[in-house]
């Protein structure tokens, strides 16, 4: 109750509300553009947050995530092209409704469900984050080290088809984290005499490079063009009877979205497809699914918006980003010298309550901004791709320069972009690299501090109960994922025709 | 025959691990270091990356041997990728040129050139309208970053100080 009151109090800050509105607007427009994922939309904003106070900066980024999840459904419904991965399930019935001349109703159901999903997700975020963080208050250096390892173990479920590539990407991230000043002795490592490298490489450069810059390179390398929106629909919200009909699929979406959001690595795409499937299973109108069923939009859209909020639970409580978007949000926290995790609620409670308040403002703003921005989104989707890419490139270059007024940072950005492009071509996942980068310092500094404390006795990691529990959980994650893959490798029939699905 | 993406990725990963390990073992040891020392984890990371890279490459090799049509798979994997690399390299080149000239020409003219070059490179029409969009876009970005956010962007030789 106290948390809710403090969160509502923070709404007295006009900058928070403005940040929420701007974030939602930016997110909707970014999410509506096919190929621009929520994480890229957030990454483009990241450099701008340097000059802002912590709470509005975090609200801006988190609201962008909320807006992008709805924005992705606009092209999904209008041109059968999901703006985000999580909107892919919305294509199935959303586009069918559009073909039947019900695009306005489909967009209305998507927006209405998105707002409900966001509000439900926010409630769960408030209820779950603080108690979980409270558990972590008694952490010692070995426990922090184990927490870092647990965070890295998420890679086991994030690595796509090749877990070894996930671990390799994570190791690459850990290596980048070692550049700069040693956390224990203060000596220089891998700086090669460059003063620019003394403070290390800021995660924001790598994140923007891997996500936004590499996307530019991939788009430049691919074919241009794409379908254009020719209709001019107006959003029509469901009436009372329709709202009643949508209640069950929305409840299914909210439940699944909350669960998947709290699980690092699951994400909005899994949640929206699972919700679609379960909504169809439990619907009396299941024969209409795939033919323009409103429930087929309501369930996935509620789910992916609930995920946008509950994905913050592992980030705020343990400092573990479970998705690309929350990794960017973690970057936003780090920019302001705030470390999400057990001490966040103690040291930066104002930022957390500001975030809750801002997310509430964002959920409400989604309703109005979503309606107002539909024509803008359609206009943006129809812009020539060369100019869209050119402006994103200019924005990225200008934004990164503005962080330290340094051309060296632009070199790092370009290198990270090229590395990201190669990783895509060679099918290496990004998120493990980002996890390695942001958790590298935590892992190394606490590993070495623990050994200094214990007089080089490695058993400290197993005698500390929290550390042991976290390491055991990490082992379960890794062994479970490895076991499944070993089983698939030896027992599943070889798939000889996988070469075609290249990047 | 076995140069699949996985194999190339694995071999490249092992190479990066080896280079990193080489530099990790070059670090000076100090009497003040803790037992693990500044080079302790970097050396481990280098070795782990090498091992992972080799494992990825070996598994890729075994996979291609298991597939009878390894030759056709290879053909599918790399066909048409050269032009994609070249097109992506063009964007990187535009970025590098911007980096080299922005200190001399200043932010606004530099970003206008970057906008125009990127758009034209990706197929925008070569006409006065494109130049106008680039100049207008640069002016808008200059307003956002310099006037609104107060960022000290490169002024160039024409407008120093």
C-alpha cells in the first residue's frame, strides 16, 4: 500500500508524466515500423537520457517499451507485417479483420487490450518486485558473484538453436567488460595506451552498436521496399458486449504474460503465441480463430503488454535483464550510476516509485496517444526506406557523440555495429553478449573479493547459503538446457534443409 | 565443403579467444595483486572462448559430414552473401568518412552529408528534393542536439571557437 501511495505521489512530477507520454509516443511510432524492434527503439533514445534526471530517464525508456508493444500491432493488422516479434500472433486474426473491413475495430481491440495488459502487468510488478528484492538484501560478495552467474545462466534459455554460441557471445561480453581499470588493483587492462579506454567501454555503445547499428547494416544489405498502408482506418473501441466477450482471452493473456515476463528469457513473443493458443483452446468461438476472431487479437496483445511491465521484475529485484529491451533499460540505469538489484529499493527508492508512477501514466497515455498517433504511424510506415535508414543512422551517430563529446565513441559504435552484423550473419545471439558485458564487473569484482575474504578458499561459494542456492539454480538452468540439446543432437532426426533460413 | 556459417563462426571465435588470451598473458604481475590477479579471469575467458569456438567448429564439421548434401547446403548458405557484405560495408564506409571529416566541416554540414550519402546509397532519388531533405534534416538534428540538449557538437574549421 505504501508503495502504491509513493508511486502515486511521484505523479505530481510533471517531467515524469511528460517522459511517459513522449516515451509511449516514440515507442508506438518505433514499434509500428517493421524491422525496428522495441529494443532498437529504446536504444535510439538511450543517448538522450544522459542529460536527464534518473527517474524521468528510466520512465522514458520503460514507456517506450510499453508503447512499442502496442505499436507493433499496427502494421500487423494493416499490412500483415508485425512491427515487433511479439505482434506476430496478432497478424493471424488482425489482418483477417482488416480484410473484412474491420481494421478500426481490430486496432481498437489491440489498444484496449494493450492498456489492460499494461495496467495488470504494472500491478504485478509492484506486488512482486519489492518482496523479491527484500530476499536479496542479505547478500554477501559470494552471493553477488552467484547472482551474476545465475544471470549468465539465463543464456542457456536465450541462445536460440546453438547454446555454445550463446556461451561464446556471453564470454565475448565478459571480455569487453575487462577493458579498462581492474576492479581490485586499479591497474590498466587491454587499454593499449589509449586514455579513452581507461574507463572501459560504456555498455551503451555496445548496445546501440549491436542492436541499432547492426540493424541498419542488415537493412542496407537486404532488399528494399515493403508493403504500404493504403487504407485510413479510425480506431473503434469495443462496445460493452464485445468487452465482455474479450474478458476471458484477456485474463488468459494477462496471466500468461505475467508468468512469462517474470521468467528471464521467455519474452513477449512466447507469451503472445501461448496466449493465442490458450485463448483458442478455451474459447466457445474457437472455429472463428484464424478467420478474424477478436479474441485472437485480445489475448496476445494483453499478454505482450503485460510482459512489458513484468519483465522488469527480475531486472529490478536481481539486476538480471531477461530480454533485449530490459537489457537496454539496464543500460539506462547504469548511465545514471544506479545498479538495479537487491539494494535498488534502499538506495534509489525514489527512482523506483517514479518508475511505477511513470508506468501508470504510460498505460493511461497509451490509450490517448495510441489514438492520436495512428495517422502518424501510417505516414511513417509509408516513408521511403532509404530516408528512414539515413535518419536513424544520423540519430545514432549524433546521440552516441553527445554522451562524451567523443569521436572515439563513434569508432566503438561502428566496430560494435560491424561485430553485430557478423554475429547476425553467423547466427550468434546478441543478448548473451550484453548480459556478459553488464554482469562482467559484478562477477569479477565479487569473485575476487570473496577469495580475498576467505583467504583463497573456494569453498566460500558453497558454504554461503544464498550463494549455494543461487549457484544450484544456475546449474539447474544450464544442465536442463544442455540436457535437452544433447538429447536433440543424438536422438532427433537430422534436418538436412536448414541452410535456407539464413540471416 | 565444410565452410558452413557455424564452422566459420566457431573458427573465428577461437581466433578471437586466442588473440585475447595472448594479450591477457602479457599483463604485468604486481606484488600487490590478489591471488587471482588482474589477468586471472581474462586468461580464463580467453581459454573458454577458444574452447567454445573449437567446439562450435567441430560440431559444425560433424554436422556437415552427417548431411549427405553438404555441398548443396554450403551453396545455399553463402550464395548471394557477398553483395550483402559489400552493401553493409558501404554504410560503414559512410560512417568512417563522417568520422574523418566532421571535425573539419562541422556537425551540421557533416550530418547533412551523412544523411544525403546514406539515402542516395540506399536508392533515394538523385534530385534537389533529396538535397533539401538532407539539409532540412541536418538543421532539425542541429536544433535538437545543440539548441535543445546543449551538446557541444564539432564546429569545424569554418566556425571555430
